[in-house]
C-alpha cells in the first residue's frame, strides 16, 4: 500500500485558493441572493442564547482527498466560540468536531444533482437535515423536499408544494415554511425559518418595523387618551360654569340653591 504524506490544513487551504471557478459554475440571481440573506439574517436576529453558525456559500471539507462541497446554506448548532479564529478556512469537519446540522440547496437549474449526488454526499457526511428548495419547480411539482438522517440513511420526511405549509425539524428545534410576502421590497414566495406554531422568525428589518409600529401605535393610543382626557376636562369645566350661572339666577330670584 502506498501512503501519501499527511496534508496540513494550511496546505489544503493553499490548494483551495488556487481553485478557479470555470464558466459553468452556477451564479446566484437576485432572488436567490435575497433568499440566502433571509435565511441567515432571520436566525441571527431571532435565535438567542445558543451558539451556532449559519452562513451562505461556505465550503465544507469532510475528509482528506475529497472535493470541497459548497451548500447554499449551512447551519451548525452548538459550535465552540473559537470558530472565528479559523475564519479564513472552509468548514473543516475535524476542526469543528461535527457535521452541519442542516444544509440547504436552492435549485437554480436542472443540472445541480440536488436529489442525486448531493443528497448522497450529505448523507455520507452525516448531516442531520438536508433541504432542497425548488422555487421554480424545475425538478417536479414539489417545491420543498426535506430529508432527515435516521441511522445511516436519509428519509424524506416532507414534500411541500404550496405556500403556508410548515415542517418542524425536531433535532434542531426549528421549522421551515413556505411564506408569501414582501422581502426587501420584493413580493414573492420565500423559504423561511419558523417556530413550532408555524410563525416565521423575523429578520432584523422586520423586527425593527414591528418595534416601530408598536411604538407608533402606543404613541397614538397615548395621544388619543390625552385628547379624551382633555375633552372630559372641558366638559367638566363647562358643566361647572353652567351650574354657577344657574345658581346665580336662582339667587336673583330669591331662591337659595343650597337648599334645593
């Protein structure tokens, strides 16, 4: 058996830097770019009190000698806080000590092998959940495929073909839902993280808008209450003036109003 000399992480990084993408490399369109920002931003905004890493287009190197795989979205929970020290590296499984918990592929053409080679690769990598989002139904009528690792094999736990249907990923404590609405001033259908009730996790912009609307509504309520109080005081003052004039008129007639 011929054994090759061990390759260090730095050596692999140098080799990766020499890779040049050819003209067949898929390029994100505007909708996919927004979709990736939506999936990353909403978790960094909403998921608190837990160490995690979610990014788009981060390469995964799962073993020496194997090609780099780059999912559209990578989510890894309970990662150590020192991952930032390796920010110039891809996601080396042996450095993080675990595979990603969720990988998401967004279908942009019919040649990506999302339900073929990529599915088999993430299965061998021991990813807990593999998600294929096909927004334009290029692979069939199903818009969303979700696979869960059970034992050594992926099992398809959900096939979603319409907006509003949510799927709970029990091993990661998150859900996914097809949601229709505005994102960055663009109307469309989007894949979003959600809670166990199917409610979407807001982005930073949406959270700021909610807080603004809440504050604006509270200010309007306060203004309304102040206006109502002012009107009540005015009515009370008019009633006092009317009572005073009536008492004066009674006294002019020789009637003591206090005895009435």
